[in-house]
C-alpha cells in the first residue's frame, strides 16, 4: 500500500507582504525531493486552485511565514474536517520564529511541528510512519548544507 503526502501551499495573500507578487511554493518542490520512494507525492497550491479540490492524503504538510498564521489555521481546520484521519504537519519560517518568540504553542493544533530544515527530518519522520513508530510532537532539525541539496521536484508542477 502506497502512502501519500501532499504539500499544501496556502499563504495569506496580502499586497503589502510582497507587492502583489505570487510565488510558487519552492519549499514544497524542494522537500518533495526528500520523500522516500515508498510514498506518493503531490503539491497543492491553493493560490492556483481552490482548497476544495485537494485530494486526500495520509499526511498534509504546510509551511508559512508569520503573516500566514490565520491561513494556516483555516487550512488546517478545513483539511482536518474533510480528512480527519490524515496527519497534518507544519514547518517553515513560522515555526522557527514562533519558537524564538516563545509562541510555538500557538501551533500545537498541528499533529507535528518541524523546526528548521526538513531535508533530513522529514524522510525520517515518514519512514517512522511506515513502520508505525511514534514521533515526537516537535521535531528539531539542524541546518541542511546547501552543497548536499537535491534538485527540486519541478516535475510535480
């Protein structure tokens, strides 16, 4: 049985944040390159399609910056209501900065929280799921050396 992970890009779109420019979720295509082969991978960009079109997954991975907090809350709520058995995880700049500010507890509604680079910690986490082994709630990683980076999975665009 193949398990599925879907990276969900659901930013809070504000003109003052990036002058109206919309960016592709490069974070998702980059992390997709580290998903173990036993997994099916998808990237869903809610800027391009309405969230109602997302398909089911075993794991939904979200990321964002501090300004995306409300969007992350709403996206989590929608996914959990629609796919209650799925794990919903979060990482990205918001987790690091919330930890630095002592506000990481504001993200505790996520099943797991990834702090810092996921290139090593995400595949280990997914392998634990395959083996039905528990993982800690907050998963700390170290900075990943860029000279070891894999090519982003642009084939998923």
